[in-house]
């Protein structure tokens, strides 16, 4: 069985991690989210993934005032390689899409 990620929260500047009991384990964020939409309990997931479901009324945010800071996104590629047009286009797209979430 893989590593279980704890739920992370911030309270008065202090980080809190909760190791919660779970019945099933899912190690892919889209499947994890789909399980919640299908009635699979409480999840902590990425805002960009959950926001459309919140707007449709399918999800209700819990403990919003205790949200941790967003995860950092990194794009890694070998520094000694030429950045192809495809890679440059992907990097520009990722910055445009995920940069808004920072």
C-alpha cells in the first residue's frame, strides 16, 4: 500500500496535519476527486479541480478558513538540452493556466 497523505491545515499561522482513517486509497487526483463526487466522503484536493463542482453546488467547502498555502508547481527539464518549440509552448501554457492559481 502506498503512502497516505495527511490533510493539511493552517490555524493561527501554525501548520496542522491530520492523519485520517480511510476505507479506500486512491493515488490519482482525478480518480480521487471522482470518488468524492460519487459520494466518497470528505477530501482535500486542489482548488482548480474542485472549484467548478463548488460553483455547480456539487461540493461544499469545509474548513475554508484553515486552508493551507497552495502547492508549488514546478516544471523540470534537463538544463543542457535545447528547449524545443513544443516544450516552450507547454511551459508558456502551464504558466498561463496555473499562474492564475498562485
